[in-house]
C-alpha cells in the first residue's frame, strides 16, 4: 500500500482544504466543501466520499490512480471512503469520451475484472477501512417501470448539453437510448448512498453534476463534485492507456515501473509529481531545472510507493547498470516463436524476424536497419550481418541500451 494512514483525522479545515485541493480541476462548490468540512469537524462525523469504478478491464495503470490518490487523501483525513463497484453500470457502458456505442459486458466479465482490479486498488487505498458497495444491489432488483421513472427525471435537452453527445449528434453518429441512462444511473448511486462528495476524472463532471440534481430532487443536500485531471501517457500526447502502450501498470515490477518513468516527457514531469507523488510542490520546482535528476526523483518516489524503498533503490541500480554500463536487465521478457513464425528450410529463424517478433523492433525492416547500424547484440556480441539466423537455443538479445529480451528457440 502507498503509505500508511496517518493520525491527521479532522485537521483544521484550512489544512484539510490545502491537501484536498492539490491537483484538482473542478470543485463544485468550494464553499460547500468548506461548510461540510466544518460541520464534520464540529460533529465528529466523517464525510461520505464516493468513487465509482466500472470494472470494465482487469488491470489499472497510474492514470487510474489519480482519483484513487485523492480518495486516499480523504481517507487519511478520517473521512468515510465508499468504493462503489459498478456491477450494473459496467454492463451498460459509460459513453464518456466515446464516438460510438461501446459493447456491453457480461456479468461474468464484470465480476472477473472486479477481483483483479480490487487487488490493485489496495496498492493505493487501505481497503480494510473502506465501505465497498455494488450498484447491482439496487439496480438488479428494479423493474423496467423503475427505469422509466428514473428516465423521467431528466430531459433530452439536458443530456445533449454533454460535449460528447453534442459531437456525435452533430456528426450524425448514432447515440443509443441506453447511453442517456448511464449518467442517471451514476447519479442515482449518489442518492442511494447519500454521498457528501463524489470524486471522478475531469471527463466525468457531467455525470457527477447529474448526481447533484437527483439528490436535490430526492430532498438530499447535493453532493460536492471534485474532479481530477486525466493523465497523459509516456507518449506525452494521448491519455494513458494500456491499448496505446503508453502506460505504467500498477502491478508491474519495480524495475519495469522505474524504466518506464524514466521515459516521461520533460513537459509532463511537474504534472506527474503533482498527481502521482506526495513530494511537496516547493521541492519539485528546483528539480525541474535538471530533467534527468527530476526523472530519477520521480521514479524513486513512485516505485517506493508501490514496492518499498529498497525495491526502488534496486531498480535504480539496475537502471544504471543497463543504461550506463551496458548491462542486461534482471527481469527479461521471454519470447518463443509461434507456430506460424517464418523459418528457414533448416528450421532456423532469421535475426530480423526474431527481433521484430520479440517486440524489440517495430518491423523486420527496422530490425535490419538496427543490425546494419550495429545496434543489436546477441549474448553481448554485436551482430552486423542482416542475414544472421538463430538455431535452437536460448539467446539474450539487446537492442540499444534500453531494450532486451530472451529468445528461446526450440529445435
């Protein structure tokens, strides 16, 4: 777990606000949050802070942890954290940011994803001290007429205020009726849980505001909405995503995390420090003048958070050995040829084919260029022959200083 809960429950309100406002994009409304914090501190009753997770994929990356870390701040301040598993909403599919209707998930897929996702959430939150709920508790037992009743609480005009719906409507892209229901389902969760605060990504603001409207209609005090930035990935452009390959996984090894974080674009260093570490802002600014040292400090802080200080030191030592001394990583990915891998008549595999198939080059053509440029080593020896081939055996292939894999070729 990233840090142990501290005994800072119910700090003075100004100190709580300073912690809670770090990195925040939207806060609707700050005066409401201050008032609730004051009431909580006076009464000794913790605030109920909700974060909904649709387990639509089995793994989480550092981008997913940004709102989780804010949730952890509330937890450390003594407030009641509610992790709401969207076992019903995940089957509908959040239309946020989509340019087409997303396919629904089955209950089996949702439950399987939830189990692995929950284990990784525990790397950020103290899961022994949270309230876990599933919105299937109420939605799976409701009738179709209950759904009609919920739909009557909002107008199509209000739904079309959403930027993504507007864009799809303007471009004549289909919008399924059930997609209009998703914000209502998420908003109704807040009514069922009687939330004081809801946290989400900045792309979730509309959905969070629907919760305020539905709570008001239900006679409840509307929740405070707090959104966090979306984190760009290692490419510096697209939102962090496993499908784009620009991610750092929460469950990855210390050395893998460290190596990837050393590739963070300079322009994103400050944002990564702000959203992924507890390093004080005043301490970050002097680091930014030397991007390389800033990356080392960032990698140290993040890896230590997930794997411990000793693991971070070992990852730094391995990084230095591989990148500065030409060594080989301790944790090498292994590649074995698939049944359809192209082979020579004698069963050997050409080196460019193996390098590309192992993911060390984008294509066989790029692999040949790397070999010609003497950028490929096999078992420590530079190979300059593009026609070189590998027979049965195990080989350590290195491309440049940063990429390596073990090639295992069966006879």
